[in-house]
C-alpha cells in the first residue's frame, strides 16, 4: 500500500506506470560512456516492461540511425510504440506527448540517452505537466560522466525520482508471487 504525504505517493505502482526508452540508436550509442552496460540495462527494462505492463514506447532521434539491433525485438512488438522526433524532449513531439498523456499513467520511467539532453528535458517537461519522471540512473548515459551526473542532480532537485534497474523492477513487482517475478529473476541473473 502506498502512503500519501502532502498529496504525493512515494511507492511506484505498476498500474500508474509507463516506460519510455529514449534514443538508443546506432550512431549515438557507441559514443556513450559505459554504453555496453547501459544497453544491457535498457534491454532488461524493455523485456520487463513487456512482462509487467502493456504500454512502453521509444523515441528515435531523427538522423541518429536505427534502434540498436539488440533492442529491436522488444521495441517492435505489438505492445510497443515508436516515435520519431527532432526535438530533444519527447514532450515537445506531438505524437509521443499525446501517447504519454493518453495512457492515464502519471509515472514515466525514462532510460536511454543522453541523460543531460533528451532525458533531462523530457523529465523536466513531465514535471511541468504534473507527471512523475523516474530516471533509471544505471540505464541512462551521456558521452561524458560529468554531464550525466549533473543531469541526474538537476532532475532530482526539480522533483524527479532516481532509481536503478533492479530497484524499480522489484518495486513494480512487489512480491515473488507476481507473475512477472520469474521473468525479472531470469533477466537479472
């Protein structure tokens, strides 16, 4: 059960959560610091999103190439939506913003790249629109670690939540009796 303090819940509930992967593309990803680990974490999150809830989306920054091959199978499934954008914030793109707003799920998990550009601007816009961004800190990246660090700091100060892959997956699952639990355990082994 979530506790309300000052009209705010502090537990993240699956029924109020959606996921968005941002710009994990062929031309950008190789330049991201620790990109192999970040791609692995993005894959965990995408697979878990498919197991835990039916709506997740990705944005594709025009001009940065295709989504990485290791993520395509999950992101091109029936329950995933893709949005091409030229804006940095997913909220400044009419199609992706409309999708986020129409889900009636005010918590948005954000992961991908770059933390200090598209992730941060999307998170700040979500906050401006009354939604709660949850940045998956070990699944976002920037070319330089300092840029990521400052973006995380700014998002947290603005009211965004920072979590990790394992922490958020188990929080959404809540119990070993949840049908998604086995999928999550197999992903993180």
